[in-house]
C-alpha cells in the first residue's frame, strides 16, 4: 500500500500560507459539535482521525472544517445514529427558518 | 513488562497494512535508538474502529538520525528526529 493522503511527511507540500484568518462561526460550531460527540461517547478522536483519512480525495481536499463535518456525518451514519439525509434535511430546515 | 530498553537499537517495521495506522510512512523500515519509554496506552489503531483498544501497547520515543530518514539531507550528521512509536511497530536489531 502506498503513502496515504494524510500521511504527508516528506512530500513536496508547496509554499506555506502564513496569513492569519478569523475562524468562521460555522467552523467554531463544528468544533463544538465534535467536542459534544466526544463527551457523549458518540465519537472518539481516533475514530474521527480514521474517518478523515478515509475520505475520498475530492472531499479530503476541501476546507479543514468541511472535512471534519463530512467525516462526522460518515461516523453518525456508520453508527446508525443519523443518516446523511437526516442531517442535510435538518440543515435545510434550519436555513429556511433563519432566512424566513 | 517493557519490551525494549533505553539505548536499544530498533527497526521500525516496513509494513503497510491498510487502515488507520500511527506510524508515519516516512519512518517505516528506518532504524533508530530507544530514547525513553513513554508508558502504555490503549491501542489507537483499534480504538479508531470502535474496539476497546486492549491489550494496551507500550509507547517508545525513538531517536532517528536525519541522514537515516532523508538520503539527501544536507545538515549535520548529528541532527536527529524523535518520534513516538508503539511496540508492535518495533523490532530489536543486533545484540
């Protein structure tokens, strides 16, 4: 098996972007949700890491917290707690509520 | 029971099992020296899949020279990297 996408030691990584940027509110929310899932024994940090590493390349290449949210949804589905449709449906409902 | 002692020369297994692994690709197959014992911990490679992580695994800090890691390294021969490796990834070499 060859070097996996997250296991980057020794790879050519290109220039490092050192500009500061503010955390988006949704990214803070994802961090909080991850902490809540851990506190409630729904997800271990090792499971999150595994789910991140297993994301398809086109998803893994997304923003850091998008990656987290995708991995967390995959774990919820894997554990039979929520389906992706249920999560997306709830997000649409909240969006409609906020915009309404 | 400690499987390795400080000062032991060890090789990190050149193994490539699929799944969540805690030994970076670039150190596999490299040799180093045990710098310290860090304690025993539930196996994260098992915890990652929902298992209980037992038996616990011993974690060792291994010191590897940069020239061992990177054939084209241009710094000093005495430059080293320390990293922590679980016992099941290590094998003792030479007596």
